[in-house]
């Protein structure tokens, strides 16, 4: 009986870990011209798909007062933009190559993904 209880307990621990801490892959939102990205405890949506060679405007609406989220960085496109609290900041990108690129906060703690097709 002790073995069964131990196995059930370990199974519940594994399930809890997977549910709360497991990596959840967000399906990318296809963007034609522009999208509003809410900055609040991270980026929502955090996965964006755009077309190569097409100008896209990413509108970051910062709702989180955390100093970590006061900046967005897209290293592959040499973008580092301050985001004013309570306002929308536009970042224009014309991706010139296909691939997956990350964007993050200034402290590299919160991440998003920009997929170029």
C-alpha cells in the first residue's frame, strides 16, 4: 500500500510541475500589417508570425509597471525601444530573412517569438 501511495504522490507532483512550469508553446498569431502586444507580466500574444519583406508595426501597450518590462529588445533587428507605462509604443520591422527571432524585456527575463515566413 505504501508503494501505491508513493507512486500516486510522485505522479501528482509530476502533473503539478508539468501544468505550472512546463513549457507551453503558443501558436503564433499571423500579422499582416500591425498588432497590439499587451505588456503585462510578459507579452500577449508572445508568438507572432509575419511575412518576409513586409512592413509590420508591433504596437506594444505597456500595462505593467515593472522596470524589467520598460524596454523591448529585438537583437537581430538592432531594436531597443523604451515602452512608456500606460501608452502604446510602435516598433516598425521589415524582416529581410526567414527564421525565428526572439524579442525580450531589457533584463532578458520575459520573451516573445517573431517567426518570419
